[in-house]
């Protein structure tokens, strides 16, 4: 899944990059290095302007919408937090997405996205708690007492071992994944309009995901579907509704086209934000995070 990403390009850069005809954003667009579900995010879409005659053509718009799609028939907004991603394999079939897939497609500009890799050593043991000397930080001293409470000269305590095993959680290392040419990552998305009980129209969106190529699949088996620039026009065209034609516009990223590197665990907290979140992790900041071990 894609549950966190960064989008930092300036408003004018987005207007130019996507050849936007109508800037429909209220307020500023601020760089966001830690986009999380339910946040307002910039999207590009083609739609007939409000109050325009029905025969008017759709125009390219830049908007900010809430991440987490809420179908028009939903009873409340909370469902959106569970609908941040739509699988490419089934998006055209699912009742929650199929109408939007036919007529309400969008692009979500991003610099890149975050995924978390579960750290394990060669023996299957979590690297996150083991130092270079082989001593586990979770409770083994140099005298040889293991995590289960067994001393080299004593008997194991099964209850103590089970208790500590339950407490131990896998360490996860965040990675930032971005196009290796530095280009904007145009994530395939869908948008919907939902009318609140207060008669307010709320715009929401979801990101379409696909299988990750082999070189990224070691971190996570899914990734956002990226739309290539020469397919933006067709993808955004609401007049293109034939399912197989629309599906044919989406091609998963090829191996070798994305760059992935470990970043600070500060990104784990959604309250943290800033360019330091997408900088390569400093030595010691993220134990066991050498990307050479993955690729």
C-alpha cells in the first residue's frame, strides 16, 4: 500500500508541469514532506467548471482534496480513512471505485513515497536490536544470559521467555522511494464528491496501487501506479470511459527506474515535517539500514 508520501513542488511549478488551465486551489499550497491519510493534497483533474453550460468542455484543474476516497453513497466521512488506496487489479470492479474509474480520474503529484522494511539478520533475527558485537540490546549481557532468562549455567524459564518474546516487535526501517531521474511522480488516482449533512461538497481521492518491481518488492510488494507524461491527457479525459482502454493506460514501473534509500525514523510520526525527512539516514540513525543489503 501507499500510506505516506511527499509532495513539495511549488504551486506555479505544478501549474506549468501539468499545463493547468484553471487554478481552483483555495489558499496556499505548502510543501509537505510527510503526507498522511485525511490530509488535503494537490491533485490534477479534468472537469467542466462549476456553473458552466453542460456542453462546455472539461478543463485541466489544480485542486486540493482530502486523501481517502468517500463514495457519494457513504453515510459519513470516516470511511475515507480506510480507502486511501485502490488496487489496480480490481479497481474497475469494486462498487466503491468503479464509477470514479470510469469518469473521475486524477493525478496526484509527488516527489516520492515512503515504505517500511522489516529488518532481519541472516538467521531471521531482528537486526533492530542487535549491535555489531552480537549482543542483543533487548537483554543479553556479556555474561551470556539470553532474552528468555536462561543463564549459561542455569535452566530456562519458559514463562519468562514467552513473555519477552511477545513484547519484542520487529524493527522497521523507513525508505524513501522516488524516480531516479528526479521527475515529478504523477500517481494515478480517482476522486469523488461527497455531500455532507451540512450540504457541503467535500472532494476526496484515492491512490491506485500495483505490484512493485523486483528491486522494490524487497521493501514492499506494492507501490503507487505512476502515469507517464505522454498518457496524462488520456488518463484525465472524462470522455474516455471504456474500461479496457483506461486500464491499458496504466503500466507498472519497470525495475531500475526508481531510487530507494533509508531515511530517518522521524517520519514515523505524522507530526514531523520538513526536508530532513527525505534525506538519506545518517549513520547510526537507522540501525541495519544499509540499502546495499537490499539491492
